[in-house]
C-alpha cells in the first residue's frame, strides 16, 4: 500500500538531516518540496517543486499521488509537527478520505532546538511559541512575564515583533537573542536589547530568544 511520508529536513544544512530522512527520500517514488529542500538530497527519483503561491494545491497533489498508488516523500522544513506540514496534510487527508494510517511522520531537527542550544536554555524550561502565518500575536503577551525565557518563531519581521513588545509595555532594555539562518554558512547570532533589535534588519529565517529580564 502506498504511503505519504512527511519528512522533517531540519533547519537547512545537510549536516542536520537524519539518516532516516535521507533513506526515505531516496526510496520514494516522488519527492515533493521547495527547491531549497530538494537540493539537500542526492540520488532521488522524480521531484515536484513547490510553488510558493500555490502551496495548498501542492499539498493536495501530494495526497492525490499517494491515493493513486505512489510512495510520496513530502519535505517539511524543520520538524513537520511544529509550524510544519503535518497539520495541513491531516486536514487535506480528511477531506479526501485518505487513511492517516498511510501517513508516516519522520521528525526533523527544528531551528528552535538549535536556538535552544545556542542560548544554552533547556527548551523544556522555556516558552516555545510559533507565530508563523499569524497576524494576531497577542498570545505572547500572556506568557512573556511568567518567569521563563521565550523561544519563538516570529510571524513577521523581527524588528516588527520587537517593536510590538515594546509598544505593549515590555521593557525596551529586555535582553534578546536573534538567531538568523541557523546551520547555514552565514549563520548569525545577535545578542542585544529589544530596543536595539527593533532598529535592525534580519531575513525571515530567524528564531528569537527573549530572556526573562
């Protein structure tokens, strides 16, 4: 019976691919993902490149191909279960009556885990949050002062999120660390204050660590 594999590819470097991910991709009939994700792998079969503007359509196509008898490797940045492709695939599978027993999730290493390591914060002792794809980020205000550091994926530009915190009463001198393009050769770690970060520019590939003071 055909299977749909949702494969976490880690933060972006080949060094953080799991052996299980590599072998599953190599054995799949069709590999679907962004060009950046597909470029991480060698010796793979037919590929379909994500069209960013039609991501939902690509995900539907992934399920349809599996329904029609092919083993599909669907590449998900980081870990599929955290701001990844697991949630939308489960919804699409339900709509198309694709048995979720034929879906296998292969976890990957999240950029949040790397940020935890860079900051030397045990992530079971931190607030872990994602705001990817969300316009409303009020949730962070409810936990920002609960005595734990916060490790978060911003929903917008990093400077916009830091300014939002300042505008909502968080001390501008609060310590923060921005981890940009983790695992890539041009990885950058910046430790500063909310005020300073609100005046800085970063790419969208960032994780924020907001300290308790």
